[in-house]
C-alpha cells in the first residue's frame, strides 16, 4: 500500500535497529524475562513492595489477557482526536465510518506531573493499540504482554528518570498517587516523523484507578487518504468538543489542545482546560477555566500573586507561618518568579505546572535549576508541611520551585 501514512510507517520501521528492551532491569524475579528472552504471560504487578503514601494495586485487579504475537498488519497513526470528555459511542462510530478513516482506536489519555515533568500517558487495549505504534515496538510481544499484565511501558529516557529504585513510577506528583511497575522501556512514536506526544501506556483496566476520563481519545489511521481532508470531514461530528491534531512531523501550534490532570489529590480539584499555543512558548488557556480557577490575592511577604484558587489558602498558611516564626527575611518579594504562568516548559511542547497555577518560584536568581540553591531549609520544611513539594530535592534540582502536591486542612 502506498501513500503518506504508509511511507511514514515504513520510515518508522527502518528507524528501529534493535528490538526494545522488554523488561525493567530492576524488576523482581517474578517479572524478569526467561533465559530465552520470552516473558511469562500477564506477569502482573509484583506484590509486597512498600511504597510509602501510595496505593499498590493487586495484579488481579488490573490485568488483562496477554495479546501474544501480533498477527495483523501495523497501521499509520495519522490523526488524534482528544477531548476532556468521553467521546460517546455514537461519535466514535461516526468518526470510524468517515470517508478516509481506515481504522479508529479509542483509548483514555491524560497527563500527570512528576518533578515538573509533564507525562502524557494512555490507558489502552494492548492487543489493538500496538498496531498504531512504532513498528519495532508494536511487533515486540513482550512489551504488550507486560502492559496487559498490569505494568507500564514507558519511554526509556523518561522511565529511567522518574522510576524509583524498585522500578515503580508514581503516577503523579502527589503523596497519594498510585504507583505502577515498569514492565517495558519502549518508544511508542518517533518524534522525527510524528507529533504524537505519548510517553507511556498502561492497559485500559487502569483508567478508573488513575481517575482518567474513559475513551476521551481516538487515534485514526487514514491510509492513503490525506489526513487534512479527513479532519475537515470529522470536525462537524465533534462540534468543537474535541481537539483534532494531524500527527505529522511538525507540531501545529494553532490546533486546540486539551490538558487533563490526573494522579494526585489536587488533580480533580483543578479542572481541565483547552488551550492554544503561541510561537513564543506561551499558551492561551480557555478563558472560562481561567475565570473559574485563577485568582489574584494579597498574601503575606509577597503581596499580590495570581494562582489557582485551590493553592492560595495553603500558600497563605505557609507564608503566614514563615512570617510568624521570624523567617520572612529568607524570602525576597523582589525575586518572586510567578505562580500562574501559562507556558510550555522551555524547549518543549509540554505544559509547565505553572500553567495550572499550582507552582510558585521564589528567590529566583540564587536558586537556578541544577544547583543546590540557597533556600532556607526551615522555610522549605514549612512549605512541605502545608502540602508543597520542593524542587530542590529532585534529580535535576529546581530549588526556586514549590508546587502543590496534596490538599491539607487549613488552620
């Protein structure tokens, strides 16, 4: 078969030289590959590993039948339909039967933050979603058997950066975020030929556990048909309730994007929003979301700040205690770096936690990224008491940065 989509798929296959690693090197014995390189079907999540403050889910609760060897041909991933709400069966069916759509794969998609890394992930059917991924990944049976068994397949560089010593990924910045064991390091899409921004996948049974909106995304293959024409025919079906992204090599900053935060105690409290991007890296959140969640208020030490309304009470409590304990001199209001700053992380197309108004930067000049910084440790402890995480303890430090990771009762 010829056409732009198929040519891209062929290029993706050629880019895979070595099969991707099928198992995390730190996995317990029950989840390791055998000497022959095969992996036990549906290995599940290793039991008994203590994860402080997190929920370790029994394997039986999230495992699915292992899909085994791929028997159907790979597909190109040409268009992403993404909404903050579930795409109804009627909408999905109409899209699937639109002229030019060869295949349509529903799944759940959301984001969480870990150490200021925005991680976009999907809860998918391992047996069918694999056909849309990079050829070397889709054809590696062990990857999808691991996902079916309840583990996560994650981009190698990101996985090594955010997993703990037991090989678990905390699915959010919150102390109570669920944890998932790394079963495979896998590049899902090649950024040189696709703007599909998906860092990791778990199986569909995880969606409810992770607080995801089910079936809010649809991945389309258009075969020999031009994706632009297909998008034009789909747009009246979605009626403005979903973003439509052509997954070419160039990111379309004019397309409407959707941010859905999951994986922490504050996630459900801050809402979801659509946004458009600007060439300078800033973004334009939906004005209705901004009106509902973003507030400007006078707080101790700093004066007026603009933040998410869910964060402001705890910020006030932290700064009040700092002031009452005679530590206000350790925060310079002239070096305040902002709270609600709708933008991408520099050099990326991933949202900063500042875009949600859930982070604040203090004493910026003397607390640059990658340094130990000069933040007073008692000030840090007070912020942590009031539900904040400090970036100074991260693998790549950000000592100016405090972000909300749990809701606590004020007073």
